[in-house]
């Protein structure tokens, strides 16, 4: 019995130039690029380390999508694709955790009453 993943891996050349896959990756590229620019604008306004780390994570998402497009178009070998994409997954997770850690806790001014 062959799993679906095994079938796709075996038939990768047939899937490589799939219009659906190319369309989804193009949509992902557009979406991640827009998010990256929105994050960059937010960072320019706040100029804080957590915002910079979020921009770094969003830029890794853009790179991830570009690597995916390169793989579908036959420019990036599948082995390199897996190495880069999974490495970027780890980078994104670490950077987002660092952003949360850097953000710290929310501090209320002393003159505000405690919420009920």
C-alpha cells in the first residue's frame, strides 16, 4: 500500500508545473509580501525590537514562498527545498518567540485602577 505522500513524491515531475500549485504559490507570494510591507511600516512607526523580529519572521515567509516557487519551476532541487523550508520554519518559530519575550508584559500606569 502506497501512501498519498509517497505517490506525490514519486510523481513530482507530473505535479511540478501544475497550474493550481503555481496559482496557490503566486497567491502566497502576494500575501506574504503584503504582510511583510505592512510589518515594515509598523516597525518604522514603533522602532522596537519586537516589531523588528516580526518583520524578520515575515521576511522568512517571503523567502519560503520564493523557494517553493523555485522548486515548482525546477530551479531549486527538492533536497535544497526541504532543507531551506524546514530551516526557515525553525527560524520563524524562534524569532516569533523572541518577539513575544522581548515584548514583555503589559504595564499599567500607576494611576489606572485595577480592572474588576
